[in-house]
C-alpha cells in the first residue's frame, strides 16, 4: 500500500494481524528519499504513539509486535525513550515482553583459544565513542503473556549431553537461542545498486521474528514502514498466509515489488 501509515492503518480491519515487524525512521537524521528524519524529540515520540495506537488496534489479542530501532553513539537514549513512551504510564499501549539485541558484528574467543571476528559495522572516527555494532528489537504485546515457539528460532546444543540431561529438551537437539541474535548483513559491492535504502534490516532478522512468534504459515503479517520490502520477502520465504506493507516513498515501494517478483530464496539483505 502506498501512502502515509497514519492515514492507511485506520482503513485496516480491527484485530486482523497476528504479527507486526517494523523499523520506523529513527529520528537520527538519516537521509531517506522523502521522509524528513529530524523532528524534535517530543514531536517524534508523539508521532510514534499515534501510529503505534493504530498498530495495536489491528493486532489480534495474541499478536506480537517486534519493533526494531537503533541509536547513535551521540544519541543513545532514543530507543529507551521510545519504548518508555509505548509501555510506561497509567494507560500503556503495550507490555514489553522481551528485548532482543540484534548484533551486527562481534568478536569472540573460541574454546580452543582462537579469536574470530564476524559481521559488518559502520566504523566511527571518534576519540569519544566506540563503534556501534548492535540495535534493539523490542517484543511488544497487549498482555505480556503471549506464548512463543522459542525453539523455532533455536540452535543446536554445543554439548550434546545436555539433550538427555535436561527434560525440557524432549530429546531434541535444539535450544532457545536467547535474546542475543547475531545476524550480519550480506556483503555488497554497491549500496545504490544492491541496497538502495539508508536503513534496511536483513531478511533473516524478520524471519527470526516470524519463527519465534510461532504461527507459521497461518501468520497474517503487517509492516507499516515497508521500505524496500525485506519484511515482505521474509513473509514470502516463510510462506505466511497474508502480508500487508505500507510505504510512503513510491520509489522504495516499486523496489519492494520488484524484489518480491525476482529475489531468490537465498537473498539475505
């Protein structure tokens, strides 16, 4: 759907979606094609509460809303201010049920003493700040008690003896991944040609949200800030029953439609 989500969300049926995954503009001065990303903070938070109120209206009672938002080293409070605006006060819109950390780049020491670096980040030339290698994915629900399929987005056990030792495994070599998700971007040669949007998230990030919410192919999925269509592709790859995306910029929308027609399953950005 082409247009402003504040105008189009009210046209959608109440309680008609099981899952919302989106990444709104961050109000950090990102150079979108048409949207001005530099509103005063109070104005930005009020705008977010307006569209989030409509999102809540169209969510089923057991729906999940996964809200991706990042910060900048010089403006670190934005994600926390936004989540408080949506969950705090005498009449909160949502309950914060889980907080996930989307890790884009990480260095780990293995058990055999090797040091491995993986992923991609935007380097910062600063004597004050370190490189920012993660964003938040806030899991919001109406009640705080929505069941999840924790192992649908799980990982195999490193120590296989744990499969038999812990009864909750049910004999499966699969454990809950937890709230730290390392999902790197694909390496690209040309941002203009391969990722023509200043703030995309990987398809794999959205697929994690689809899996963990646990409604599989029956999922009715909404993204009110579609961008170039990563969430639409995730819905397609996960065979969701219905997807609705809203995008203000007509050029981004056309790119999203083209990606849906032509993208292979293996595309990850």
